[in-house]
C-alpha cells in the first residue's frame, strides 16, 4: 500500500505533467536533471514547478532508494600548538546531524599537519574506501594534487575548504581569499606603523614550502606595501619547529638582529608569539595573527595581540558538507567558489563573534 508522502509526491508530479501536457516520466527526468528532454519542454516544466511551488519529498525518495551515500572528510587533527581544526570538524558534525537521515554516512580521516606522510596514508584509505565524495583541506599542495587527480579518475568530487588548489578541478572551494586576507592585514598594519617602522612576517610550520596558504597570505601582505609605496622594511622568519621553545629561540635571535615594530603571524599559532612577547616583557610591538581560538582570545583580551583575522572555520566545514549533499541529493549546480568573509576581531568585539 502506498504511503501518504508517496501519494502526495505522485499527485504533485501528475499535476505538473498535466499542466505541461507531458508524461510523468518526462517530469521525472527534469526533476532529476536527466537527459532526453528538449530545452523548450524543460523550460516549460521548470516554470510550472515554480508556479506550483513544488518541492519534491527528498527524504521519501532517499529512503525509498535505499542508496547510502558515503562522504569522507580529510582534515588535520588538533595539535599541541593549535586547536584550529576543531572548528571545521564542528561544522561537519553539525551538517551530519541535519543530513544523516537522508541515507548519508560521513567518515573523518585526520592527518598530522606537520607530516605529509600521514596525509598520504589517510588519502590512500579514502581512495580504496568506496566513497562518493570528499571534503578536503589541501594542506600539502603536491600530495593534495595527486590525491585529487586520483579522485577525479574515480569520479569522486572533492570540496576544498580553508585553502584552494586553483589549477585542480573541484566541485567547489569554500574558504578565505588567502591573497586578499594578507592584503587586508597589511592595510590594517599601515594604520599602526610610522614611516620608518619595521615589520616581521612569521611563518610557523614544519612544512612551510608545502603550506601554500601561508605563502599566499604573505604575498598579499607584501603587495599592499608595494602598491601603496610604503617604505617600511619587511623581514621574514620561517620557524619549522613548532614547539614553543623553538619559536622562542628563533624569535629571540631574529628580534635581536632586527628590532621591529609590528609582527604578522600568518596562521593560528600567533599565541606562541604573544606568549614570547609577554614573557620578555615586550609591550611596544604590535601583533596581528589569525583565528578565533581560546589561547588567541586570551592574549587579545590582554592586548598582547592587537587584531585577529578570522574566516569562519565552523561555517566552512558546514558549507563544505552541505555542498556535497546538495550536489548528490538535489542534483543542483554548486557555486564554484564561495569566499568566506574576512573578519577583523578586536578586544572590543570578540565576545559578539560567532565562528
């Protein structure tokens, strides 16, 4: 016996078919974006669907089909130095709570962001895991590119979050405009610097050469000074050992050789630099970094950190999963690039901010 939801669904399709003077099968093709319908007929059916405000019962369809969709999530694990990746994972879990009833399973694969071998190991599990789609933070550009190529061969669409690989085919990218993020940070810095003040860019990562998202921010930062003919001298230090003792030693040597007036940290490890400034009783250096994390906020409240640049990582994880869901379940086009807003967080507004 047909259930009420199925009866209602069929009545809606029949009414569309009657008004368009076509078969139910033709309406079904349009609803599922299948071929075999002329552009003129499709346009006519779409207009009637809009007129009737018809919304197919997706849940009933998914349950009736008994097809399970399996999505993989490949993002870094939380490290001792930063808990940034808790936020995108929280967004993924939020999405999962909303779409799991539609026959969707999500499996998370975490890798060490300081170890590309761990990324490769986890990506291989996904390749052999019979997944329909992947949400990916492409931390290591070469390894990520190879992984995406393998997914493409298997017809597995990938959604990128946090950073993009522009020359790789993906379903979409959801995250910050990295270059513009660095450019904006330099613009803020311009208000804090006098004519001959010096600037230090700090990259803290074991795999800096592979972490292209840090380098894009640095590129944007430098371009602002160039575009606006600022003559402030810019130094840079790459700290490849992320443990605090190493950060402290590197900063101590760098600042001894080149005293600066402002420090720009290109990722969420800005709290390590704030800790150093506090321990050394340095109060005359402005500090800007990234991300709405507990340790960062504590230093922001004390004004050791002057500004945090935030790009809604929870929403990135959520939107990334919903993009895969929309693509597979609703079969509707996905916006190729969705840039997150670049938010500037201060001591005065942090308590009103939602990640």
